[in-house]
């Protein structure tokens, strides 16, 4: 659902801004340190409840200010009205406390905000999705499952709580019988979560392969889901069999918390084949494909935040990226140092915003 209005107060070097974005492309142009990435960061905060650059709330609140605010109006559709604007907002204090408002109502959950504002971030360091640990690829899968499977968020949260409890029990358990009751519940959740993840990967693989082919036509891309334990062994049996090993380790070694998306190029692990530039192109393709799949399944458009990434693509690929995003009906925010870098992506419906020392003006 596109943002029709965005208000940012006391966020990094942005004292206050109030803009009306285009439902299509929005270009934020300014020098390094001007605040253009901070706009993207604020939108990300509105949809995720956290920054993509810092885990410390105090670092994103403007100096000498006690709190920050990010508010937006989201274009929604309903059965009784063709279209209306839903107000959403988040307030963060220096002590780390957070207040979420949706439709003017306080005390709302961050997960509700995330449902309303499905966001995809494409930034220069985003190739960690392909080269770093499994947690990044699990997060990639779980973003899609969260937005397409209503029960996932609650089930995954419950699994993590039970798994933490099991790890605590492992320290003092005299026999497996002390864990068997909890493991039965844990196994039921694990199998359900794994089923949802597997189904999601299978559903979006075709879209992902087609998008990767558009950006990297010289390569054959394969995606395969690994659930975190042997595919032929029921999880409850695995927990019982590995009790002594888990006890010696002090934690549960296998499970959905070890799941991964294994990505290969021409049959070889992706990081062993692609250059840095090609890795970034593949990440771009995967992110666009995921948003495209979301729209196909739920009819909800995704919002894309592209931080200075377009400057690393040649003219042909910049246009291809823009065309792919326009085809999904997505709202897009792109930061750039110069207007020349985004000339291939601009059209008559887009809006250009000049950013200088935290001040944002539409051109």
C-alpha cells in the first residue's frame, strides 16, 4: 500500500519534513550526508520498528532531542469505500520505548505495521543475503511467509520461546523424560513452520528464476530450501535421539532456527561464481521477485527502498530495474547523489526531491 504522505521529525539530521510522495517513483537527490538515506531509514523504521543502519535508538534520534516521530498516511482499499487513507505512526524515546499508532489508536503491535507496509530494502551492502550466514536468508524466506501465511508470526514466536525454554531445561535435566512434554509441542510447531517455508520457496522460485534471468542471463540459478534438519527424520524423533549431544552443547543444535535457502549458480555455490557486482545484481533480482510474488498472491503492492544502488548499475540494467518495478505497481524511493544517475529510471509520474542538510524540497 503506497504512502501518500510522510512526516519525519527529529530523525538523524532531519529536524522536520512533510512530503507527499508519488505512488510510483520518488527520487531523493543530494550530496553524501545530506539526509537522503535518512529518509529511507525513517520509512524502514515506520514499517519495521527499527533502523537498517543501527540497532541503537539513541543514534537515530536527533542530537539533544528526547524522541523521534515518523508518521505516514497509507492508501488503503475497503469493501465499503473504494479508497481511503489510513494514518500510521511510530514514536521512539531515548530510553528505547516505542509507541505504535494505527488509525489513530495507540498501543498497536509492530507486526501490524509490518503487515500494512510491506517493505523491501536494496542497498550497497545487501549482498550479505548471498555471502553471509543463514540468518539473512532465513529472514528473506520469513518475510515472504509472514506476508502470505496468517499464522506464521505467532507460530514462529512461540517456537523461539519454547526453544529457549528447552535450552534452559537441558542444563539440569537428568533424563529425556523431563523434556518430552515440551518437545512434543516444539515438534508440532517445527513441522508446521517448515511446511510453510518450504511451500513459500517452491511458490516463488519460478518468479525468482525469471527475474534472475533478466538481470544475469548468462547464469542458471537454482534455489533450494533446507529446513534445518534431516528431511527424512520427524523432528520429535530427532530431538530425542540428539538429547545427549544437545545437553553437552547446552543448546538445541538442529531445527527451524537453522533453516537456510541454498542458492547455486550453474550448480556451484553462488559466492564461488559471481563477482561483487554480479552478487549485487542477483540480490536486486531476488528482492524485486519477492515483491512481485507478494503482489501476485495478495494483490498488495510492495514499497521499495533503493539506497544509492542505481549508481552501481549500467544504463541498461537501471532501465530494466525500473521497468520490473513499474510492472509490479510498486511505490519506490531511490536515493542518488546526482540526477544523472537516475535519469534512466524517471518518468512523468515520478517525483524528485532535493535533500540538503536535512531539508527536503520537491523539485
